[in-house]
C-alpha cells in the first residue's frame, strides 16, 4: 500500500468516529417522544437531559487539544469512543432519568475529541496543502452520520422500540471501535514525539491559552457559528420531527425524512460555501449573506400556514445548505491566529457551537412547557406550544448578523495586523 493511500485509509477510518458521534448527537430528535413517555418527562427536563451531552463537550474541549498534543492520538480516540459506546448502551438500559442524564454526559465526552482528533491526525499524515480537502471529506462522513440519525433510526425505533434501537447503536459503535483499533496509527511509521517537543508544549500551553481564548475576534466568529447553526441544531437534533408532526400532521416517518434533508443540505452546502469563501474578497461579507438568506428561509417557513410535503423537503434542505455558512469561521479564525495556537483557537469555535446548542435544549423545553401549561390540556404538545421556540430561530439569526458587524469593527481596529488582514 502506497503512503498516500495509507494516509487516506487511516484518516477516513478515524473519521468514522466523527460519523458515529453525529448519530449520538442528533438521535434524541427521533427518540424524544418515546423517551419522554417512558420516563414521564416534561419538555424542559427532556431538553435538560439532552443538554448534558453538550455540557460534556464544552468542558472537555478545553483539555482535548492538550491531550491530543501530549498523548497518542490513537489512544485518545479509542478511549473517547469507548466512553461514547458505553454511555449509549447504558442509556438504553436505564430506568431512571437521573442515570440517563449521567450516561448522556458520558456519551458527550467523546464528541469533544472526534473533530479535533481528526484534524490533528490529518496534519501528521498529509501535507498542509491537502488538509482542507481531507477535513472536508471527514465532515462529509459526519453528515452521513446525521442522515443515519434521522430516517433510518426512525424506522429502527418504529420496529424495535427506542431501547433496542440504542442497543444496536451501541453495537455499531463497538464494531467501529474495533475497526479504528486495527487501522488508525498516529503517524507514518509511528514516529514518536520527542521529550523536547513535549516540554516546549507544556511551557507554552498557558500562553497559547490566553492568545486563543481571550481574543474577542475569535469569540465573535465563534458566536456567529453557534447562532447560524442553531436552527439546524434544534430542528435536526431535538424538536424537528415532533414539530412537523404537530403542525403539518405528517407521520413521524415522513417528518424524519424531512429532517434528514437538513444533513443532506449541509453535506452539500459546506464544501460549496468553503469553496466560495476561498475566492471571496471578504469572508465576513459572505457570512452576512448567509445570515440574510437563512433569515429569509426561516421567515418563509414560519409565516406560511400550510406547506406541501415536497415544499417541506425543499425548505429543510435549504436550511441545511445555508447552515454550511458556519464553516467559514474555521478558516477565518485559523488564518487570523498565530500558528502556534491555531488548534486552540479553532476549539473556541467548537466550544461555542456546542455551548449554544446545549443551552438551547433546556431553554426551548422551558418555553414549550410554559405555553403548554397555560393553553393546553393533556400530555401531547400542539403546534402552538412550539411558537416561541420556532420564532426564536429568526431572532438568533439576526444576532448572528451583529456578530458579523463586530468582526468588521475588529478588523478596523486590527487593520495593521497582517494575520487579520489575511483572514479577510
């Protein structure tokens, strides 16, 4: 096997971890209704349980880069994925909501490592000029996991029940873990990091931390990403299926295929937007275009009282495609950061995305419970119960536009900084 082929095999195999994590991240969109029934949960508590996945992600992202710099990437990947597999299996056999919450947290630990570990591994196996292509292909793998987490998982839950479906999900994870164990290697010929490199990394860690996490430019870009991603996070990750069933009276299977189109859209939108951003004079202006288009699609979706099923498919595909504008933040931050802290700076974007998505879970559930208690009887949520949650989505997109304005102002302040100008 040639070195080039081996590099692709190793990195794409590692990408299976990212693929699997995307199934876990979004599976509650499918199982939320039977899960709430099994544990007799309110929407707010359901969102609170799901948010523990994102809480784990945010917490461990602060240390993921450090661990990947100081320990074997292969060992970190295998350990993190095993946490995910064990957590998923334990959720399937839990009969107490508190235990399910703990195991959801355990599952979320793995997500902190999947994307950064793939980036770190690709830098060991590929030259710099190919890294963008490699990461793009790995992101496509992740979107395929998102697709599996919608329609196919809905069919599985319908036939077997949510507990058996999650057991099979955990079994899939175990099979993939074995594949990773057999294929993934840290470097060509397993070249070891020298002790001198490790010592230098330890000494520079806190200095790099300050440069990456105390820089307003990074956080403005990160907030843009978290906000523009939120419509997809809520519609594809938690409430999309139940909302479509309640408002448009489609079956849960039909609704799941509609939400599947979110991931198909993003799978296509991400590379297209990335290609455009490489050729645009201003990445920030392109980010603003994405926000305006997303706002238009969301307002159209919410204002029209009735949509055909085909129209819903198209709208959800459009939302997913426009969610691809979030990928601009990664090269924007990377190119505007000192070379030594690129990975830490990019992790700030990941932390914000997961933090915003995690916070939205209990907040959206609280809004639904509040409206439901005031206006409806029974345990089934109606379309009106989702009113404030859905109309909150255009609001957060408007806030993403403010982040772009902030990026423009930061650029003016730092106009003498070559790295920032390059990012523009």
